């Protein structure tokens, strides 16, 4: 695959690049990028930012917070974390696209470097049961963005403090819990330097150096920076304003956390929002208008879902029946860090 050079370690810029390249590159063949962010929390497309971060820690440590265009949960990035993005033209039907198809080049590269990684769960790469990578996808007009992380040597203490643990008496316990569930490539293979890891990934993904750089024009680079400044670096995009809802509920399903909030008028939906770390392949807001005006009942909600979400493209593996059950299931909460 040919590769694209990202501009640096500014999270607003890098997340804007992911979004711009998905929407505008339109390459005939797959391309990829390897990049890093300085200290940052990257929020999933459908999450409530205030619920995911410890605002005091974020401000004290000058941690950037930015919302990405893909689903899934909030993740912490620093210079000990390698990010990869794959931009792939697809012809498959939505329901036939899976994470394994796109992660294979990265998985193969890791295994060649002596890291016995395997794909498991919803979207993770693990070594000996410990997570070293999380992944997410977004499809738009015939192209898939598949991006993920590789934890080389991440600062777990800062990760835990930044991701919504405010009480000091819980931080140590939380950090120990995270360490028991995640693996650092540096610990798994101590003789593999960061530079060697990057070189190994580049060698495998570029077909041993046969595929060169996909160079962006100055105009394209400026468009990316405009998107960064006008969207991804703005308060409104990352934090937004959520009006008080008449109904709220949330539950953890095997396919992820999903919450619903709705404003009602005369028993009908006036506004609706779905939040959580679910891994929808397409933007659920594309079908939002279909919910407006319908009766606020499980039957009416399920009717819209069965028509619009028949291939489960908007809420990942969470079923339509599970979504509709939010109207009568007691709220549950879940905290995760990786």
C-alpha cells in the first residue's frame, strides 16, 4: 500500500486528516498512515464527552480532547502509542465488512516481528489475553476508514486519571486493573525499539518498500487544516450542547454501551439522540429524521429500526430488539479505559 504522511502530533489535525481523507481522497487503491498524538483523549463519535473525561486532569496536564468520526469508546493517546489508519475502497455489502479483513496487514506485520498478536472480541488485538490494540471503522460512499492503536509504552497512570476517575482512592486500583488487562509491546518484546516497530510496520504495509508515498497537494493540505480549525478543534464539535431530555436510559449490551435520550411532545418524539461506544459502520444520524414524530413506543421505534437498520449498519452488533428494549430497561453504567 502507498502511505500518507500526517503533519505531526497535534490530535485535532490528525483526527481531521482521518475524516478528510475518508471523505475526499477517493484513491483507487488502499492507502495507509502511521502517526502519533501528543497527550490526548479521543472521544467516540456517539459519546458524551463530559461523562468520559476528568476535566480537571485534562486541563492540568494540557491534554487535548477531540471527537473522532468513528464509534467505539474513549481512548487515551500519548507518544508511546502508535496510530494507524487504512483507507480502503470497498465493493462488499455493508453486512459483509468485518474488522478482521482490514486488520490483517497490521496483524501480519506484528507477527513477523515476533509479537504473537491475535484478533479477538469486538475489535481488539491481544497478546496472551492482554489488549494491545483497539480498532474502529467508518464507511462513507464506497470507502472504509479503519483505524486503530498499538500500545507501545503508554503512560497508564495518566490514562486512568484522564478517563473519568476523579477520586484518588480509586486511581491506584483502576491503574492496576488496566495493567492486568492491557499489554505494552515494549514489555512483550523489550528488544524491539519504537523505531524498529515503526520500520517493521512500514516495511510490511508498503510491500517491502515497493509502494511509495501518496503525496497531498498544498490545496489538499490547506483543506485539512481548515477542517481542523473549523470543526475538530472547536468546542461545539467535541463537547456540544445537549438539551435536557424528557427520557433517558442506557444499557450495556454484548455489542457495546448504548444510551437513548428523547424529547417528547404529545407522546411523540420531538428529538432523539443515541450515545455510547457502539461500533456502527455508518452514521446513525443519517436516519434520525425517521424517528421524529413517531409515537414514543417500543413498537414504533422497532418498526423504524427494522426498516432502516436492517443490515445493522448503524449500531454495530447491537440488535434492533436490544435498542428498543431501552424504553423499558433500567439504566446501567459501565466504565472502561481501553
